[in-house]
């Protein structure tokens, strides 16, 4: 099972974790403010966890924060930043 590092433990982060699970991935969460059993460290820990988790996404509800962290993740050599799309998502043919 491929592991996905998720930055952000709020509602959007939890939704990304559920989507990752539906895609057959294990979601591991980093967050600076939320402290619970699902959170394995702070956001800056992506640097030291890179070898263990080479696939990561920023999942913050705040668009500016999400863009900031997505840019940081993309600049990290060897880090994959995929689009996470739920397998049951449907797009209208007229879209």
C-alpha cells in the first residue's frame, strides 16, 4: 500500500485522507496545530520524512496556505505531489 503524506489535519485534510484510503493509499497527517493520534508530526517534518513518504499533498482549507505548501513540496527533489481524485467522482460531459 502506497503511503501519502497529508499536510493539514482539518476537515479538508481528513477528506483527503478518506479519498486516499479509497484509492488504496495510506494517509499519514502532519499538522502544526492539531494534536491527536492521526497526526504524526508538524508540517515542516515533511523534510525528514521524505524518504519514508515520497508522495505528499497540502490539504489546507486556506487557499494561500495550500499554495504555499504545495510549492514547497514541489521544490523538494524527489517529492511527488499528485492530484487526489475520489474514485466515485463524476464530471459532467458538458463541463
